[in-house]
C-alpha cells in the first residue's frame, strides 16, 4: 500500500472550479480626465463603458490606434489611477484598493509590463538590485543562497542564461530585448496571476519582437497566467492572442476570437485597421485608410464615434450609440449595420467605396530623381 501523502487540493487562486470565473474583469469601466483651465468643467472621455474578462492561461489583445484608450485601460486595471466609474473584479469580487496595504496585496496578483524597458528600469542600479528589491517585497526578506536561487530562477524563466552574465550589469549594458526580459522577470517575482503588457514589443527591434512574444506565450502556458496584450499591431494580435478586442475613441467596437476578427472583420473601423497592415501578396487590395481624423474626446461625436469617418454612416449612426451586437459565434460588433432595424445603414465593401489607389504622378518622381545624386536608370556606373 502506498504511503505517499494525498495530493494537496488546488489553490483557489490558481486552479479548481473557480477557473470559469475570470481572474480579472472590468465592468462598465470609465475614465474621464478633467480639462485644466479656469472654471473648466470639460472632461476628456478617455474610456467609456468598457467590459473585458481575463481568464487563466488565456491572452486577450486590446488593439487600436494611438489615443484610443488602450494604455488607460491597462493603468486602470493596474490601479495606478482611479476609475471614474465601473468596477474592477478579481475572482468575481470587488478589487478596488483603498490604502497602501491593499494596493500591495493587489499588485502581488496583478503586475504590469511597460512599453519602454529602458524607462521602466532605474539606470543607476544593477539588475541584481532591481530583482532583489522585487523579490524582497513580494517573497519576504530572503538572504544568502535562498536569494541567489530566487534571482537565478527569475533570469532563467525569461531565458537570460547563464544568469551570471546578466545579474551584475546595468540596464544600459543590455540590449532592448534583454532589458524587456528583465522587466518581465521583475514582474514574475510577485508570482502574479495577471500580466498587463502595455505594448511590450513596440520599442524593440523587429528582429527580436517575436522572441518576446514567444517568451510571454511560454509563461502563459507554463504558469497559466492571464495576459492582457495591448498593441496597435493587429497582425501580432492574431499571432499571440486568443481573443482580440478593437477599440476606437475610448469604446470597444469589436470583439471575438483573434483569427475571426483579423480574417473576417465586421466593424468598418476593424476592416480599415486590418487592411492597413502591409500584405506583400496583395498590396493593391489595401484600402487607403479612413477619411478625416480621430475625433476630439473632449467633445466626442454623438452616436457612433466612428460615424464622421465611416462611409456607410446614416442618421441612426449619428444620433444613437450602438451596443455590441452579435455578429457570429462568440463575436460582437458595435455597428448599427448588424441591427434588426429598418433604419439601419447599408454596409458594403470598403475597397469599392474608396476606389482604386490614386494614380502616381510620374513628373513628381522624375523631379525627385533629378535631385538625388548617384547612378540613375540607364547609367553604366
């Protein structure tokens, strides 16, 4: 008869029946920034009525152009700034922190990775100091061999091996990718359940971006961490994320599994976002982009916020805010074109609306070519 002790029950934070409950969720999240000025009562509508769920071992990508509110959502979920409205739920319970002690408990479970790895690491301290401080904050006052073992494990987790090559270096002695791996290791010292990755590869060379995404994917699979991946690159969202949410002017306009959203976008803005990504096999089929500019979030447009730039918008789009409507299994789009209403707009093909690409003015190219020194077409040099 076996004398081995029974296996311990699964942790309520890491497994068990609670897996169906999101690790971290936002409910009707809003953030309005007051506009500075004498007696000004205006606000910037940075985030309005955003709902999202992060589950163990899953990646959700938040995609949109600059100024759409993506990074604001990450900072709200990290509780680095207070929300104007809505709720943040951790395992289904209200997670709003009220004091420093509550914030420290919260950040043990929810960690953030910032966009600029050089700016997020103190340049006057070595990697040893940075990681040691994080280990002592989250794992207790380790010393001697225990501390060295913890530091070694962190560096090995982020594939900085051998650890002795990196542990005593300063941030400026590392490459951008190595600095970002140190930033990830610092976050892992807390043994978090959630990683909020705010454009973690946008400041890195193209050649090493894939390595960071593969590292995050490996951590997701091995540690069952829930990840929010914020990016403006919808192609990387398709590669890395399980689900993709598209934001425009502070609101979510489409959500669904990443493959469907990127291969068959439903919302006109998502279609433009996908078609703006370079495709070497189909360059002539790309749309030229939406007309106009992103709206002011101090006075956002009434109705759908994309309506001033949408070629299909009608009066309904300009007067009423569209809810997220079902457009497929597990997919939603905030567009009146999918509503069961007689006054809905008629959607069409964006490429038909925008037409062909403008013809190239050969005279302009010839004039530019004449000003550029060096060999020209026809020269034997």
